[in-house]
């Protein structure tokens, strides 16, 4: 079904503008690590293959080769042959390859063609000229299977990252293609939605579809996959068949830079009692926090919320419950937000909070501005200090990229650049929105270590996350936003 024979690929820089996925035109996500080197890989019809490895190891590049985006969209030096469904996809038109290969991209924004959810689900079928009745039937089946009823007829711009990911998966499901590729599909999903995604993948497998998933969070896929391919620096480091997957230990996986494969890992989150009453001296207060979208739909209504000072607090909750909106309002980005922050004996209104708080966004492409990684860190400092900036980059394994353009890095590498900027800012209160999205085991541990160092520096750290491994690694307290937000409580 899928055959890569002695394939090597290296991205070549282009003068074109930045692409929708955030990479610089033609540079691609794995450019920093030499891309792929003499890869040979076969995937049989109906097989479920899991691609693992560190950030920038070549997982996304393999998916781009299979769906024809390389070399038809991403420029580079390609040798070897890629055959899919009997077709040399490097020579086929993308619209022909799309008739049997569907892809869920790492950044779902890069694959949307419409502004509302219902039209997005219909788009692929409409593009193929299917009868209206068939399109509606397929949409109805997918909406039911993925429990998407609350997301229909909604603006894509109003959805959370996890909700956008669900729509991206649904837009692929309606095509009913034989081959399905997914790039970090669980990166922004809550535990409940990951379970729904797993059920969908199991359904596709039972239907005999060929599935290739590039993923760091492997626990929900471990019993579904027939084979695991581990990549390092563009080469195949190890190949585990089902027998080896059944016998591999946690320590062996961690040695290869992989995350836990235990489905119950981190199920018992520590310090998750959100009803604890704190004293003013060891907590700060969010009071009368309210935010509504245009049109009047209420997103936040928090009468009172106390959060520990000089600790690491995880904010958890289901997709769409307002976690990202909460962080945006907390740091002063939400212009229509109401409420105040009582911190260290002072009251901070919206504009004043902007000088107290630093936010690392869920989509870090929105906050990388300069021509080099080093410059990103330097402009985040109160006073530029190159020696200190380079130390921060070194602590996050980024020093070798100091002179590189941030948009030429992989998703995980860009995530670490944004964390480096937060460290350099020197702000007292640091907010992180899914800081380990797209990160492998080694760099997840590294982010956990950085957050602990910030706590040792007496910084207050708030992390919105679905990553149970990160919570277990470094968080002191876990607060479920649903317990405080009357907007979502009343909606249920």
C-alpha cells in the first residue's frame, strides 16, 4: 500500500512567504536535523503504524512524502522512490493523491478552507461533486460518531485548539479514504476527546483502513498499533513489531526518548482538591472575571478563584471550557474581559496585568517576530544581555539554533523558543498554554525542569495542560476550571 525505497530528503530554503503551518516557505519542520537519510519503509494495506521519535526527527516529513506534499509543495532535494496505492506520488497531482490519502495536520488551522464548522465538514465531499444526500449522510454519521453536535454551525475562529482538532479529524473522516495520516492528533485534546479519537481510530482500523500516526503521546495508541517505527536524526533507530511492543519496558522507551505507553499513566493527579481554602499570603485571587464572545455567548464567569503563589499550578478541563480564554484575560489580552487580579497586596486591572504577566501561547507562531532565535530571547529581556540569553537557550537545547529564523524550526523547537522567552522576561507571573504540545519525552522532562527552576526563583507558574505526564513531573496543584467557571457549569 505504502512503499518508501531508499528515500533521502533535505528541505531547501525558499523566498516564498510563510506557510499556514507556521514554517517559512519551503523550509519545513525538520530542516535543522538534515531531514531523512536513506529511509526504506513498507506499510501493508490495513496496517496501523505508529511513528515515534524526538522533535525534528523526520516524522512529519515521512507523512508529507506519503501525501505528496513533498516534493509538490515543500521544496527540497529528494532521492529514492515513494509509491502509494501503486502510484508514484512525487509525480502525481496533489488532487489525485487526495482521492485516496487524507491527512490531519499538526496545526489544524492549516487545513481549513471555510469559516464555519458545518461547511468545513462538507467541503471535501462537495469538492468531489458528491450528491447532496450522500454528503449529508456522511456528515451525520461523523457528527454522531465524534459527538460533534455542539460544534456544528459554529465559527471556526471561536473554537478552542482542541475543538479545531476535532473538526479536522471529522473533515478527514467524511472522505472515507483508504489511507489516513495523522500528525500529533492528540496534541491539544483533553482526556475525554482522546478517548473519542481512539474509538474513531479503532473503527477505521476495523474497517481495514491503512493508518500512519506521528505521535508523542503514545499510550492511547499502543494497543491499536501493529508496528512502531522509532526515528532519530532522520534515520530509523528501531522498529518494534507487535511482539516487541508487548514486551518493551518503560525504561527502554525512555532511553529511546519516548513517552509512557501505559494507558493509566498519571490518572491520579496530585493535589487536585480545588476546594482548598487558602490564606491571602500564599495565594492570589481572581475576582469577578467575566468574558463574552461577540454575539453575547458567555465564555467566562468566575466569581472567585484562588491560585497558589510561587508554585506550579495546572489548570485542566475539557476542550472548549475556556482555559485559553482564561489565560488571555488573566494577562490582559482580552479587551472585553471584566474583573480584577489581587496579587501580592495589589489590585491589577487589565492593562496593569500586562506588565506583571508573561504568556506563552498555545500557538507560538503568534508570538515569534524576529529574524533569529537569539533575537527573540533578547527582545524579551528587560535589558538585553546576550550572555544570559545564550545560557537560557543552552538550558533548552537551543543554542545551536541561535542564528536560525524561528519559523524554520519544528513545532516542538518553536515551543521551546517561546518558553525561553518567558524565562528571559523576568516577569513574576508566568502563564503557559499547552507548553508540551508536540514535545517528545526528553523535552517534556526538560520543560518540567525549567518550570521547577522558575518556582525556585519564586515565580508563580500557571500551566494549562492536558499532559498528564507533565502534571506528574512538576505541578504542585491541579485546578479544574469547570469547578470555578459558572459559564460552563450552567451550560451543562
